[in-house]
């Protein structure tokens, strides 16, 4: 077997078990260059691929090689084309302390030149299985901008850290010595700038300005959809930067292919470098992010509460953060940290995503199902306890979740007086505070309400 055949066999097997994006990233331009006394020398294109293969894939590669040739004992990864010597980016000290006024909610100042917000950095970015590919690519770019992955295209759902990661790269690169000239532009801003420049006949000026950057970061390029003029201008700017090995970093809420109304030539540019996704963080990572944010915001929150948030908010890191902010508001107003019950109460509407649609039918249905009642029972006027409580809860939730007026709720329940409804809501409110078991029930009902099919 030639080296090439040997390596091809390894690659063929590896490929079966990893995603195409990962495969292309770590195994492109790798080959076996020699074999001496049980050691196989594999050439890799950069230090980054070296690290990654050594740490993540070595065992698997070795296993495959040994099955083919029992005399192989170890693998040595060598960098074939040493990357241009770039200075290591200066790292800010870990656990950097923020001035007291900035703790909590104040945003750090956005740099006027780069548009970067210094609060987004690598030190406070938590890496987990859901974002490690994007993170790894970002780190590679910091080491060697314009060379390894150009463009880097990161996609994923809302609130999953795309902007954070993009800006972290920008911040690192603009801090290096000599600094890279970085420009971060949200795509809607770029669109309006282009439209205005065309209107004011200053498009040439804009072009000159864009040409000056070393690193261009455009966030949320899905908004380019249907914006033909912007696409055209951006296409030219892209080519110009790309040809001069300037780094381009893009983000979107979906992969290039799935962006509608965007020209093929631009799409193929987007896909021409590295495309990496960020997906949903797992529980451990969510908890790690929360701990990190709590430290950053100087929030003294019980670990039990952090766990509760991490367990219940699963789809969006931004929502995780806003849950924490809600607790901080409480802390500021009341001058004490919330206890578990208070926290749960504060977080009710964050935990069951308020953005999700609900309606009276769903609320009534969820309550009936939960208490195993027939549909109409909620509206009967029986004073039996097992009916009264669910009925009061239904009133309470119509008020709380849908902001129904008290008289409107009264009418819905067979013409009851609005004071009766107010009283019911008050009783439930108190019960929720006093009765742990009941508030858990309500939590479950709320979850049901927001997960029922339309
Ligand atoms: P996106 O751009 O994907 O919508 P953002 O980058 O704006 O999301 O992230 C939303 C919030 O969540 C930000 O405050 C960001 O700092 C935080 N965040 C997201 N992912 C992470 C992470 N992996 N580590 C730390 N914070 C994160
Ligand atoms: Mg964003």
C-alpha cells in the first residue's frame, strides 16, 4: 500500500463518522509523508489542524492505521506550510474586573472606529459541543487572519452567540500588534449605508473605506435577501478584499444555501471558505454560561436558581441572560437576592417563552387536561373544591398570560361579577406564593399551554 492509499483508507473511514464540515476543516490538505520504525508522519496545513488532530482524532486514526498495518505504533503530525509568523494576540487577563458602575446592565462603550463592543471577547465565551466548530474556526482566524478560512460563515438560530463570536474575533485582531483594521457592520446598517451612498453619489467613498480594512465582519447577512443593489456592491467589495487576503467573516440565521433571493455568485462566495454552525447548547453549557454571566454581572444568585434557569431555558442564550437580568433587577430594587420561590415567580414568563403564541382555548384545555376535568366543568357553577380551584386558576391565567380584563373574564365564566374574578386571581396569587406543590402544578400547566399544538 502506498502512503496515499493508506491515508485514503483512513480518511474514508473517518469520513463516515464526522460531519462534512468537520471533515473538510480538519482533514483537507493532510497526507502521510513518511513512515519510520512504527511512526507515521502526517503532514497538516497549520498548527491548528495539528492540535485538533492530535487531541480529537488521534486515537481513531491510530486505530484505523493499526488495523491496516500492525507495526504502526504512533503518529506524528507535522506542519507542512508554517503559517506566516503572526504575533499571538494579547490576551486580556482572565476574570478581568469591571468597574463597579459597569456591573449589571450598562453596556461597555462601542468603539467608534471598529463598531466593536469590548464586552464580547473570547475569555467570556463558553465553548461546548454546540459551538465548538465555529469557535475553533474563529480561533484559527485569530491566529492567521485572511489565510485559513476565508470567508468564515457562521450560522445558527437567534441568541446563540454568533454576534458574540464574530465580535470576539474582531476584538482580538484589533488588539494585536500591529493592529488589524477591523470593521464590524450589522448587515441592515450596511444596506442602509449603501442605499444612502447611492442616493448621495458617495458610493465611491464608501468603496474606498471598505477597501481600507483588514478584517470585514458583516453580521446577519440573511437580510441581504432581495436587496439587489447591496448584493452587487457587497460582491465587489468582497472580491476586492478576498483577492488581497483580507479576512471576511459573516453570520446568518441560516446556511448560505437557504438564504432566499440572493444571487448565486454571492451564495457561492459565502460558501467558498468555512461554513460552521452553532446549534443549541446542552444543559451543562447553559449552566456554565449562566455562571459566567453571573460573575460578570456580579450577581449573587443561588446555584439552585441557576440550575433552574439552565434546565428550563433551552433554546436561546439571550433568554438565559435576560432571566438573569430579571433577578438582578429584583436584587437592585429589593436590596436582597431572591430566594428560590421568588426567583421562580420572577421567571415565570421568561421560562415559558412569552413569544410563543397562546389563546384562551389552549389555557382552558391545558387546565382541563391537567386536572382531568371535562371541558365544560370549568364553566359550571359548582362549589366543589375540585372544580373551584381549576376555575379560579383559569381566570388567573387568562388575566396573567393574555391580559384579559376582569369583566371580560367574568363574562366568559357565565356572567360573573368582575370582583369575583379579582378575588379569584388574588387567591391564586397567594396560593402560588404559599404552596410549593401548587406552584409546581401551575408551572407544569404553563408549560403545557405553551407547548400545545395550534
Ligand atoms: P446571536 O448573534 O446568535 O443572535 P448573540 O451573540 O447576540 O447571539 O448572543 C446573545 C447573548 O448570549 C449575548 O449576550 C452573548 O454574550 C450571550 N452568549 C451567547 N452564546 C454565548 C456563549 N457561548 N458564551 C457566553 N455568552 C454567550
Ligand atoms: Mg446576532
